[in-house]
């Protein structure tokens, strides 16, 4: 079985292989939306329509306007909710291509081919940036390097809209193999689990929120 993965699916596997199996392989368990995830989806939609279509922000998202205006002023072609895909040999493909290996969605991308530069922004609705993880930005940067070959550098950022924090990082095309190395290792572990059909659970504080009710560690 070939593995089609994203940053979030790898995080699920690392959190608990048993959960990954039920949600991603057997697909007999569905993670339901929470108040937090619904808020995040609505916020992303509001930001997309504001930057792409010039639609006014809903009143409860008006606090986002200063940061969105700053992003909108960046020089270059803008893409909201840009779907990216890569084959296993890191060739660009569509998000749902038959041979897609990795896929992901970038919240906001600005492409300036004249400067060989891209900007990549991911909006976060977490309370703060304490547990910020920029690894997903590594993957988006690879996707951008492959989709837009003229781009040699990506300025990336996680924008925490609740706490008004910004976590920056920068990517260069020469380090593509470095960015994909660790995620590819996790994918290999998933492939090994599929081959052996062994999905050992990992007990932790998030078990009480897990949708896999049949697990011995579920305390919901």
C-alpha cells in the first residue's frame, strides 16, 4: 500500500500509530470538528476572501486586518489556499494526482520570480506560539521550489493570530534534501507498520481526547 501523506498525518502517526491506523488506514474512525477547529476554518476562509477577493472581514475577525494588510502589500503574485503536491521523486504534481506522495495546502503564498523569492504564510489560531513547529513550512517550501522552479529562496512564517506572534524561518533550494530527510524517515516507519500490520498505541495526555474508543488507553 502506497502512503500519501501530509504534515498533519505524520504528526498523527508520531502521536500514536494506533490512532493513525484507525483514522488513515482502516478509516473506521473520524475526528470530529471542535470549537477550535471550526474557528480555525472560519478564520482561514475570512483571510482568504479578504486578500484574494477584497471582501470585508467579518466583525469578529477585524483584528486581523493590520497583519493581512501588511501581507497584501508584499510585491508579487498572491495565492490563497494553494494546493501543492509532490511525487516520491519530488516532482511537482497536482494535490490529488494518482502518483502524489506528499500534499499540503499553503494558506498564503506570494511569488516574486524576478527576485527568485517567495513568501509562505501559515495562519495559526493557537493561543500562543509556545509549541510552534516550523517543519510544515519546510515541506511547503519544497513544494514551492518544485512548482515554481525560478524560486530559489522562501521566507516562511507562522502567524499566530490570537496572540499576535510571528515565528519566522527561511528556506533555500540548495537544502531541499535536508528538509525532506526526517519526514521521509517517518514515512518509512509508516510503510513498515503497514507491512507488518503492527500499530502499537502510545499512551499520553491526549488519549482522553482520542476518537479511537476501542483503544485500551482511551479514557474519554
